[in-house]
C-alpha cells in the first residue's frame, strides 16, 4: 500500500531517484523557499539535506553503483551538470559550455550521461517547456558533450530515467510532429 516518506507541510518534494539497493530515495525539496537536494531513508523516513544553495539544485539521480549523485544546478549562474559523492560531498561541475543543461541520466552500463540543453539566453531558474532544445550525450567520466537530437520539448522531455536496460536506446518526449 502507498506510504508517504517525505514530511508533509515541509514544502514541495520532487522525486528523482533511488539508491541501487532501494533503501534511500533522493529528491529535490523546497524548504525555506530554496530548492536543494535531500535523501530520505525509506524505512525510517529520516531526511538528510545534501546541498544548501541559495540557487536551484534539481534533477538528482544516483550512478548505477550508488557511489555518486548527478544533478543540475544554477550555482555558477547558468544551469550546469554536476556530480557529487553519495553523501553530498565533493561536488564537481561536469558541463562548462554556454548551454543550460538539465536532467542528467546515467546509462545502466555506467558509460554515458544523457541530458537536455537549452540556449544560454533562457532563464536557468525556470522549468522550460515547449522550447527548442538539444538532446545531448557525454562520457560518464566527463568530456565534450555531443548533440544526438534536436527536439521541441523541455520540461518533461527526459525528467525520468530514460535509458533502455541494455544502454543502447534512450526514450524521450518531444512536442513536435
């Protein structure tokens, strides 16, 4: 039966991922008018805040081995992809070009990161939809992203894990014909 694991009355919570052992969920939580990353132990309901930024941290997802969390953040002024240890320590910026990058998803084989990118003139604090955007991919360890698709979409295009189990295909939503 359904069970609430985030605390009611604390602000919005947006689920984004599970640890590989399914004991912990990671989510973006709105607390004190800020959006940061939190984990919640599924059995106890105990929340742990992992980031404490004045800007938006969003889109968290665990690596297949559970060692890292990948997410997007505006902490540099534009939306960029980041990786940190599963305990919230040692954040490393992964993308550095002119685009605003959202929703990193790690391939099950741990080799690739797929994400969407918007032009630099887009407000990085928005959750844009019905926009021209790029579907891009980059190596898991970092490196130059490459475009694998031009789509009309945005919010909802790849908000959830999108890889096929064999890491060969990516599912996404487009609002174009």
